[in-house]
C-alpha cells in the first residue's frame, strides 16, 4: 500500500504525556489530521512541532460526533484511526507498507499490547480495533460510552501489534473513567437484556464484575507474571468496574 494514500486521524484533549510518542511513529505521513477538544496543556505546542499536522478544534460532545467530524476532513482513500496513546510498532508500519494497493479489502484490524509505564503486558482485555479503512466505506456510531466503527465491506486482521501506552496521571484516568461509566450505566440500564452480551449482563449485576475482571486480568491474562505492573493493571480495571457498579446503583436508586 502506498503510504501517501493514508491519512492518520487522531483525537486529542490534554494529551501532552502521550501525543509526542504517537506522532514520532507517523513521520512518514504527508498529512496528519488532529481533532482537538480545546486542550489547555502543552498538547497544541507539541502538535505544532510537526509540520504535517493539521489541527482542527471542535468542542467535544460525543466520541461518535468527534470521529465523524474528523472523517469529513480526510482527503485520501484510506484512514488510519488512532487514539493519542496508540504507538505503531515498526513491524506494523512495515506490514501496512506491504499491503496491496488495489484490494477488495475495505478495512484492517490490529491487536494491542497494553503498556503500564512503558512496559508491555502479556495480556489485555482490549479487543482488536479496526484502525485502517477506506474512508468512503466507514462511519462511526454510538456504543455506550464510546464509539463503534462500521465498515461496509470486507475486513481482515493484521498480524503486527499496536502499543497502547497511556502515561496520563491516575487522577486524569479516574476523571475519564467516571465520565465513561455514567454513559455506560445508562446503556446497560436502557438496553433490553436480550440485546446485551453476557459480559454486559454480568456487569448489570454490579457485585460480581469487579472481582471477575480482577481475576481475568491477573490470572487468565497472565498479569501476575508481569510483576507489579500486572497487579497495577488488574487493580485499575477492577476499579473501573467498581465505578460502574456505583453508578448503576446510583441510577437505579436516585
């Protein structure tokens, strides 16, 4: 695939701890579109240090609206959709370069290696994400606290990984998780049970989910073998589920 036919698309809001590492792996791109939600840290200064970055600012309403606004700005055939704490590995960049230019494939999924303070873990609860796709075939739709990409066509999986390496402080993570879980609680309570996944049905019960996710991350995903960063990740994911449980109780009883 010709890299000039790909435009990376990134959303930012106060991503100074992360965005430079993400951009360093995108220097091959002719243009990088960044939709910023009026950051008030040094994010914009970092972005402006990269001449191929085009910054557009838009007040945040939902992830779906923000991503779709970003898609409207893309002028190339292909979009590389990235969070601001995603870092392309060299193997993934090389794999993308070798993709056929003329193909019936409309989208590509990539797997993650989750990092804690820069150290990749053995496992993660993050599913593969469709990161590379044809612009004209794609649209984002709402899915709980986040967004879901719908690609009209055939998609396949890439073999190389993306690193998910969020270096923002715990206080910012807690702020974001609380916002997310308010929306997630609304989704769980308003969606008919037959339309929920088994995982979401367990989350609806409030008590079991935090303990299940802790066991899953620490034991089934091998976090215990990663040392203290594995414990950190398991506790972090458990805390996120506890926040959701509290928000569910609040919505049901207030």
